């Protein structure tokens, strides 16, 4: 049923774009070469509702490549007790779509110094995708975070960090 509704919406949008592509040149008084203007206008109108999704998801993927990495301090192997600090999720600006950063930080209890950090990123996508996902999100985390946490034996360090 959802697929049929989607096809109906797409057909209606296609028809609206054809209509507008024919009418807009006339509304602006473009008589000569109006059909060329309409021909160029059609693809712009047709992709307009999802352009934020296309451009925004490219930005999201690039952000994940660049910033979804684990940063480990050279002194991380000397940590005996650790705690995970609670950092707020931050809305990032300067992107076509809303993207949130979820930073993760582990601190050496004995020195108070951070020895491991990384970020995860979340988005609902563009306006149309945000509606279609119905509350779902796209997320990315560093590819090697679980492996690094196991190598550092983070569970044991956190357990030791809760003991006084």
C-alpha cells in the first residue's frame, strides 16, 4: 500500500512539474525560446524536494569518513582505571541537513586526562526522507571502535574505575 501511495505522489509531482514548466515561462512573459526555458526548468523542479537529501547525505558520508575515527593517546596502555564522561550531543551547523555529533570520551581516573575519544554522527536526512523514515535515523561510528575498545580492555578499566 505504501508503494502505491509513493507512486501516486510521484506521478502527481511529475504532472505538476510538467504543468509548471509549461506555465512559468508564460507567467514571466518569455515567449521566444520559452520551451527551452521550460525544458531546463523541469529537472530543477522535479529534484527540488529531494535536493537537500542528495547533497546532505553526501556531506554526511564525507563527514563520517573524515571525523568518525578513534583517537587514542600514546599513554592509553598505562591506564589502570577509567571512566566514560557524559558529553552532550551537539547539532552541527553548516550542512544541508540536520546532523548531530555524539562525542564519546574515556578519562584516566588517576590522572584525569582523556586517553580515548571518538564521535558518532546521526541524521534523519532531508525533509522528505525525514518524513519517510518515520523517526528513523542514519548513523555512523568509527569502523574500528569496538576492536580498539577490546584491545584496551575498556570493560575492565571501567570496572576498576568504579572501585575506590
